[in-house]
């Protein structure tokens, strides 16, 4: 079985085989021609030919910053440090971390 990591805006970022069990927090190796960087907060910034073509009446993005936090280990596999869980209740969106601070 192959697992992939991505989002609607980024499409494919990374992949990994998971037949022998999934490594905790690992999301695999980058797809070809995909690059990631990390900002000061470890947010994942993706540059890729697989990025979406943009929202209506907006230019196509050159990169996309995800709401996930990560790092890259020596194996060149990407690891998620944290995922900002989003609760969507229709017109209102809540991030799990913000709710836990209430």
C-alpha cells in the first residue's frame, strides 16, 4: 500500500510504502520536482508543478504554505511535527489548538 501526503491546494507532496507499518509522523519522500522549505515556525512551504491553478480571479501560486508543521530528517523523508486540526462547522472554522486555549 502507498500512502501520500498533500492537500487540495498542493496536490501531491510526498509518498511512502506502508506495507511494513507506518512510521510515526513520517509522510515519506518528496514527489519528483517538489521542494519544501520551512519558515521560522516550521510551517511547510511547498513549491511544486502540482500546485493548484489558483482561486477564481487570482493568479496561480508559485508556492503554498500549509497549516502543517514539519521537518526533514537525514533520510530525506518529511516528518510532520504538528498538524493544525480544523473543525469546519459551516460558516465558522475553528483550529483545535485555539479551542484548547479557551
